[in-house]
C-alpha cells in the first residue's frame, strides 16, 4: 500500500483487529480489504488455478475469522495471517483442491460480509495474473514471487511486505534483488529500486 494511506497505519490495523475480536464484522471486512492483495500474492505464488486461488483466499479469511479471538497480540495480525495463507495454500497445493468445505458458519459470514462475498473476490483484478510479469513471477520460487508480486504488482512498500512476511527489510530487499536478477533477461527495464 502506498505510504500515507490510513489502511497502511499499524495503529489502525491493530484497532481493526481488536474490534474484530469483539465481533465487529465491519472491522474484519476492513482487514480483508487491507490484506486481500497480500493473501492473494502468497496463494498465487503456490497455485496456478485462478479459481483455486479465489477459493483458498476465501478459506484463509474464513480461518482468520474463526480464530481471530485466539490472537494474543493484535499487532502481529499481518504475520499471523501470512502463516494462515501459506499453510492453506500449501495444503491446497498438495491436495490439488481447497481442503475444507464451507459449513453453516462460513456461509453466514460470507453472506454478512461485504468483503468476503464471492462477488467481492470477483472484483480482484485477475488481469494482473494474465500479464507477462505475472507469468514470469510464476516461474520464481514462493519466497521471491511473493515479495515481487506485493511490490511490483500490488504496489506495497518494502516495509509493508517485511511486516506482513515477518522478515527484516534487508531480507525483503535481497529477495527483490534476486527476483529482479532472475527476471532481468525478460524485462531489462525492471526498476532496481522499488
């Protein structure tokens, strides 16, 4: 997210988590909207099918909704969500399909949530995954692809990516450097400084 955006403010995110833990679905919707690009980047780095990415992305947020009250440190929501996304995507990759069917609670949450509805997932710009950069990112390993997708496609800052992935900024910068190096032959004008 671009700097200066209120959705980028850690204090705001923590407040949304606390409100969501108290049962505020609008606060949870705000978290979904803020972190949907990051979850999509993680899931997309492991899965090829657009439909499976959408299903797994929705499953990630349903799992987060189910377990948000167990999150002891609300300021750690981003890395916690990243772990859920990585685990759900890996399970789906191994199984060849999303691993959990929707139950009644899931259906109620999806129905009540504007950000979690199927229509909301359909508004995610799938054309980004059809372009040459996205296809090239699919050839990178999970770690490099996730960092590059968040910075170059979603426009996140290196600091935001580091926070979401729970990594030092220097590690994210190194992964971006390595991703650029791997892609340089295909995209000679790729910016060295995100």
